[in-house]
C-alpha cells in the first residue's frame, strides 16, 4: 500500500501542467495556427501561399540532407498527397501555383547534400507517372486538382439530395444542367467558377446514358442539342408519352 501511494504521488508530481489546459484553448491555438481560408473577390496567386508555405516547410532542406533518394521520394509523395488535397477539392489552382509546387518537389527530390541544384536523373513526366506504369508515383498537381474538382461535378449529376448540390443548382443552373449552363460567371463564387473551368476539361468524357424507359422522348435532355420538343414545331398529342429506352 505504501509503495502504491508513493507511486501515485510520483505520478501526480510529474504530470505536466499543460495537460490541465482546457480543450477550448488547444482548439483555438490550432485554429490560429491554421485558420480556415474563405476566398472572396478576385482570386490571386497569393491566396494560395498558405499551401505553398506548408509544402515548403515539409520539404525543408535539412530533411533532405538526412534522407537518401528513396526517402526523399517517399516524403515528396506523402506531402503532395496530403497537404494540398483539401483546398484542391474546392478551388481551381492556377498554373503558377501548380508550377511552384512541382518546382519545390523537383528541387527536394534531386538535390544533394552539397547544393540544391542536383542532376535530374528522370524526366518529370516519368516522375509523375504511376508506379504501375513505370513511374515514380508523385502526383501531378494540375491533374490532381482537376480530378478532385471532378468529384464535385460527379455529385452535381448523381447526388441531387445533397444540400450543397441543391443550392448550386438553384442559384446557378436554373432548371438546366452543366451541359447547357450559361458560361457567364458574373458574381459567381470561386467554387462555381472552378467547377465550370474543370467541366470544360471533362466535358468530352461524359456521355448520356439512357435508362429503362423512364426518359421522355420530348421533355428530357437526352440530346446534347437540348429538348427534342424544342427542335420541332409541335408534338402530336398521341406522342406526348413516348419514352426512350
């Protein structure tokens, strides 16, 4: 019993005082270190400096001096996979921002202990190719951005019950779809502009897939040209209920 009391007293005495800090203070400190970014107004390259700075800190020079080429490659893959993913899901990165990220990754992978300017042993297109296809598996920033924004476009087509999908459709699409949307951005949000820009890349990859007789021949948009009823003068009353299989 005496040993147990001594052990408890020792444990109590070595408990750091920081563990008694309220959780709200820790959360507030974390938010101050990495506050959420809401981009308003005209978008500039400097709005994405927080992403570039995070990657720069993660690929610091001193870390490269402690790793061989395989270790540098693994760290570069981890950083490019994790850090920019969240902002890429909502915002379209400019070519300058993507080029800045790729420049830092290239410099980190090929630098040596003596200087930052190492010899690039492999072409960048091979570095960003998947390991299955003979590459090194580093993500291409531009393609990652397009694929992540493409997920939003997929939900706009296939998830009408989501709240944000309903808001965007009601505000911007106006009873139409992405194929027939107005291309004028006006006062649209940056997320809306990003989805429009991404859809221009993915447009040719979409095809209309007809259902099992639940598509109206005249009043559903199953043609790229628009409603079939708008392409003719009038629809005969006996043909109104025609369906497409």
